[in-house]
C-alpha cells in the first residue's frame, strides 16, 4: 500500500510538473505570437507606405522632367535674347560703316 501511495504521489507530482512545463510553453508561445503579430503589423504599415511612394513616383518623375524642360527652355530663350541685341548692334554698326564709306567723298585712289 505504501508503494501505491508513493506511486500516486509521484504520478501527481509528475503530472504537476508536466502541467507547469506545458503552461510555461503556452505562455512563451503566446508572447512570441504577440511579438510576431506586432512585427507583422509594422511590416504591413511600412509596405503600405512603400507602395504609396512607388505609386506616386511616376507623377513625381513627370513633374521633375517638366520642370527641367521648362528651365532648359527658359535658359535657351534668355541666351537667345542676349544674342539678338549683340547681333542687331553688329549689323547696325556694319550698316553704318557701309553707308559712311559710300557717302564719303572719294579718295585719291578711288577717283583714279
């Protein structure tokens, strides 16, 4: 009879240890599951942000290309506008030179 009592006590003690181990394992799994869920939510948020940024990229690229084209054309127009007054001044001065040479009295070498 003492053997049976010892056996029952031993079995209950073993069952109790097993229950504690199982409880600890379940608690640990729950904690890990919660941590994993938080990480998944964080990754989903980052992914949504990344997708939004990627979807906006074609529009941003288009805006930048348009801006650069506009700036390039404005620079070309300014360069062209700066060249016109110089060209006009040169053509006016060469016209004056031609007129002045034709209205000047003939020199001794021209009259002979």
